[in-house]
C-alpha cells in the first residue's frame, strides 16, 4: 500500500513538471518576434537602466570624454580628479571619483525629482554630462597641478549648451581627489572670470596653513603644495577675494592662535562645528549668505571630513565631532542663491569607508544638492529674464 502511494506521488510529480505551468506562459508575447526590431523599438526595449545596472557614471549621466571632445557642449560637467599625492595622513582619495559615481547609482533621471526644490536636475533643460576623469600623473605633483589647471581651464572656458546672459560659462563639479585639487581649480577660475573668487569652504580643517607649519629641516618648493596649504598658496596668488570667504565646520587641532591670524589675513571667517549648537542650520546659512552675498562668483569646496567620521569614515584626515550628513545637506539646500561658479567634493577615500558606502553616499547626495541648486538658480534666472521681456537668447548669440 505504502509502495503504491509513493509511486503515485512520483507519477504526479513527473506530470506536474512535464505540463508547463501557466505562470511561465505569456500569451501576449510571441517568444520569437516575427522580424528584426526597428531602431525605435530597440531604443524602447533596451535603452533603459535600473539603478543597479549599467556602466558607472555619476547618476547614470551620459559619459563624454569632454577634455578631448569639443563637439558635445554641456552646461554642467562632472569631472573626476583622481589625485592623492599631496596628503598628510591617509592616502586613497584617488579612488574617490569611482566611489562617488558608484554611490550615486540610485540617482536616476526617472526618479530624480528633488521635492525640496520642486525640480529634477536630470530632466531640466540643462545638459549635464559625466566628463570622466582627468588623467593625472601620480609621480610628479608639479606636473599634476599643470595637468589639472589646464584641464579645468579647457572645460571651463567652453561655451555652454544653453546660452543665456546669466550662464556665460559651463560649470564644473569636480569629484576629488585630495583637497589640493582646489588650487588648480581656483587658478582656472581666475582666468575664466578675470579675477579672484569668494571661497565657501566646508571642512574640519582650515587648509589656509602656512606651508612652513610642517616642521622639517628639509624643504623644496614642491613640498609647499599640500592638501592643507592650497588656500594659503591661492590667497598669496590673489585667487581668493580678500574678505568674502567662509570656512564652515572647523574643529581640528591647531598649531596655536597664530593659525587664526594667518587665516584672518587671507580674508576668511570661521564657523566652527560647535557653532551649529548655538546657531542651528538656519543661523549658519544666514551667516554664509551675509558674508558672501548672491552676486560674487563663488567656489564651493566641500571636504567630506566636515561630516563626523562616525557617519563618513572614508576620508584621509578624520576629526571627531563633526556635523551630520543631514545637517550638511540642510545647509547646502539653503544656499541656492549664492553665485556658485564651480564646486568640488573632495577627500573621499573609499578604502576607509564602511561596507555600506556611507561616505560615498553622503558625497553623492552632496553632488545631487549642488546640481539641484545650480539648475534651480539658473532656471529661476531664465524665467525672470523671460518675464522681463522676451528671451535673452537672441541677444547673447549676436
Ligand atoms: C587682506 O586684507 C587685510 C586687511 O586689509 C590685509 O591685512 C591682508 O594682508 C590682505 N591679505 C592678502 C592675502 O592680501
């Protein structure tokens, strides 16, 4: 009896496998299409990416090697600067651009709408491209600075895709790299805008340090260039407007009060990490806007170590007691009215990040907020110009 029962079960099992379940049948779809698809059908079927698929670019943006391709204009270019041979502690930020791109994978044009601003930066009339990386030598910092200065100048001097009077040049968002990449960026902006710019600097450290503050009997001109001295060099070259710049999030140890004297001479005000307890994010936003205003061309430089290392451990010179990712994002959201002409996100060193990519995720979100603000400010200006009597487009193209 038992044998017959098990035979029955075996037979039933075989039957259930030979008859395909209706779950696998799709009556709507012929398994073999009658002929080859048209180009339009191919596009409809396959030209789509999931957040987790595709070759890694920032937010799945189109990749163009902008440096060698002058024929594809853009309004905003994401450019990687994989350089980390000017660091004082942990190296590894050369892998920052890759990590930030990977962590931006859930930013897509089909779900890129930013509710805080009511717009989707990836679906606006601006052309945003991932311009790839600058191929920077890791063997010679003087040459590296030359390569970066020339690359930033080449891209930043182009004509934008969308020409109107308030958008005379494309904007670059640089993914570092260690913080020293800000020096070649400022050198290029100085040429493009014909004068110094204000600097809005988010960081745990001043980075206006006199190069001589690293005690050593050994010295070379080359050794003055570090990721803690680039703003000192830039100030001395007259690249930074004296009296309009801001540090935000400071908390590192100092050599002594004379570090502040040096910093004052370079025309920065200092908002410390602790200030957020007294001022709140709104007080910090107000202080920055009051200092810089909405007209001065401004370079926004964000060192990911402004965020607490508990939340963003993947960085070269971590300092306990920083702002949360939420606070930094909230502050950035309040700064859309600044005239930011270029920006960087630096010091993401993924080797020290967690398996959840928390540092790179924060950096990618910072990038998204900067893009949103750029598109938001530009769109508002275009709408204002149109309301004040016709498009300015024709006039500019003359
Ligand atoms: C900035 O201005 C202050 C005050 O006028 C001056 O002492 C300082 O030398 C200037 N700094 C630079 C780098 O020119």
